[in-house]
């Protein structure tokens, strides 16, 4: 394969969608930590759109027969950057406990390291079905927490007493959801380690 052919293979719509998740991450964080409430509301939209690219990039790559090694590596890598950034932001804002977030981020960093080492050895580590489910659950959980934060923001402006009264339940609900994500993340991590160790 020539160099120009390799470039044409890499630069395709599925890979562009994948890379867009990485570029969307700093925009999402800036909006999430903005002072103005409407910018924080926009963070929900940015994250949702970025999550949708994860739904379609793989399907498009298979449908158009343009699956690349670059895309196979970058797809889960982009997911980890987007989700880990959101989780760390939640911990910084006190929405979820840091002790729940740290193992999730450490697991994702470790798996990324294993992928890079595999590439160095000339082999690609396949993304397991459990890991794909884990990523989906992570994305949905982050979206739910963002929507809860948005609802809390709107309730403050509109003085919705019933919603404001339930504000105390937000950390409990968020941490409960994240505890489920942590369990699934650890299960996925152990699956990777045991699978790799048996090869």
C-alpha cells in the first residue's frame, strides 16, 4: 500500500467522527465549568452529540468497508478521553465521590497502555463486548447526571421548590449510578487482564 493510499484510508468519515470526540472534550469542559448557566446547559448538548459519534462511527466504518487500524485504536481511546474527563470534572465539582472516579480512570489508562504496548508488538487488542457495554453505560450515566445538574440549574432559576428540595438527593443518586459504572468497569478490566494473560 502506498503512502497516499494509506492517508486516504485513514481520512474517512468514521475516523473524523471518532477524532471529533477528542476535540469536543475541551469544549465540553469549558462549558461545564462556565459561570453562565446557559453555557453549562450547552455542555449537555456537546456531550450528547459527542456520544452519538460513538454510536455511528463504527457502524459507518463497517457499512462502508473502511475499517482501519487507526480507527480501531482511536475509537475506544476517544471514548476514554471523553468519559474520563467528564468523570474527573464531576469529582472536582463534588457531584460524585473521587474514590469512585479514580479506579475507573486508572483502569482506562491501564487498558490504553496495554493497547499501545500491543501496537508496539505489532498486534491489535480487540475491544470486548463487555467493554463496549461498559462504554455505553458510562456515556448514558454521564448524560443522566448532566441532565440532573441541568434540571437543578433550571429549578434554581424558576424557584421550583419541590425540585430544589430534592437537591439533597442528587449526590446520592449520582454516586449510586457511578457505583454501578465502577462495578462494570472493574469487571471489564479484569476480563482484559485475564484474557491477555492467557494468550
